[in-house]
C-alpha cells in the first residue's frame, strides 16, 4: 500500500528529491504517506463493513463507519470567515447535486449546494406533470405546475415574485426557449433541470454568473440512503422522509366534506409543506403555492405569514396545509376568517377536538393524515 501511495506522481517526485538530497525521505514525509495509507485502507475497510452490515440487515451497528472522498475545497463555508470542504459518498448517488453536470456559470458555493439539494428533494415529490420549484434559503418560495413548463414557471414566479430573486430553480422538464426567456429576465443563482434545448441554453448563457446544471432525473426514484446531521460531539442519522401519502389513508374529521378537487390540492400543498422549515404552513390552490409561512417558533405566526402572502389569491380553491398538528384552534379560526375552505394536517394534538369544532363552526373541511412532516 505504501508503494501504491508512492506511485502518485507528486508523492514520487517529492520522495525522489528527498532521497537524492538526503539519502532517505524525511520523517515528515513518511508520516504524511503513512497517514495517507491508513486513510486509504480505512476507507476500503469502511466500504466492506457497510456492505456486510447491510447484508445482515443490521440498522444500528455499534460502530458507524462512513467514508467520503474529497470532491473539492470550497472558497468558504456558510459565511466567508468559515473554511469548508465538499466530500462525496464513496459510492456516489446518481440523483444528487454532486453528480450534476455544470454547463455554465461560477463554481457552486457551500450555500448553493445546500439549496440545490433541498430543491432536488422537493422536485422529486412531483412525479407526473411539468413542475417548477423555486427555493430560497432551503425553503420553497414558490412551486408551480401546469400543462407545460412555461406555464409552471409562470405560476412559480407568481407565487412570490419578490423572494424568487436570487433563488435556486429546479424544473421537472427539459428547459425550452419560452421558459428560458422568462427566467433570463430576473436574477437567479442556479437553474437545475434534466436538460436544456440548445436555443434555451444560448439565452441563459448570456448571463455570466448564473449556474446552469444538468442532472439525470430518471434516477430520482433510486433507493434513498440514511441522512446524517452533525451535532457537537456526534451525529444524528435517520431515514429520509420519503413517505408517500395516500388519500385513502386520510381521515375527514369535520362535518364539511372535502371535494375531489380539494383533496388533490391538499396533496399538492402537503408536498410543499413537507419541504418547508418547521413550523410550516402552506396555502395553495390547484396550480401553485399562494403563500408559505416557514420557520416560525409558533404555528399561528407561520399561518399569518402564509395567509398574508396569499392575500387576494385566496378563493374557494385555496387550501391550507400544516406540517404538524395545531396545538390550539387559533390557526383554524384565522384561516377560516381569511377565506380558507379546506385544511390538511396530521392531527394528534390533545386539543384536536377544539380545532375540529372551530372548523365546523366556519364550515371548513378538515382532513387528518396521521403523519407529521417536521423539517429542521
């Protein structure tokens, strides 16, 4: 193994120079090469250990052996005074921002990669029709769908034409000229799609700094892997939240019954709120998100933000989705007073009865899913 490490051109040149000058390599060089050898053997052993652990079906081994390969040293981390490095799984995933082919623009930053990753997690929820996700600081500021990509873009843009500035855009279809011309009119950090028509690419490349990324969306349904989050002194590992909701499992808990159209819109809103930071509330119609309330320490404030953003767009088609149960009936009352006719939430609060009674008071249809979708 040491011989193999010496075969690296840089290592070999440095070692040869030291031997020529001193008759031997220095202690410092031998220490560096030894560390490199052990990193290589440890990584190899980790891959084998993970494979065998998976083969025997053990979910919680007493030793967690993870190994990643350095992909690049970043300019800086989340802030300019922080150092950062990008590592990729030793066995890469196909549907990953790390496997995207960059066609144009500056190198991705630390924050770009995090936003890109969240945009991809969100866009894979929408399997069947042209969809556009606009992501900003790891929250969707607009999600639109339509009969064609241009229509989906128009709706995502309309969802929040302010916040989309400087955003990350994920598109479910190959980018055509009409959509590209509209995206070109505003400042966007990143556009990621399964492809770009030649004329669309030519338009988008006119802006020097926009990052254009191409990724194989055919791989979006490949098996997921556990996700890891660092804490001081350790890590947390969990399965990804890839639960596929089924309307047959939902429970209508109010006197008012949701229509088929409302149920379909609830599913759309639920997919959006699932990728919004908790406490999360999303107001949506059948075409787009209308308002997103993200990351507030109490649920009523998230509801107020989402409803304020939705504004006059709230009509009989609008539904409200919550990522977790309502601890009080205030969200239901506030939503009803602002025109919301249907609500979807997990249920499970000791005060569910209060929320149900409030919904009945205003004739709001409410559905319990039984599943929470916290996102921190």
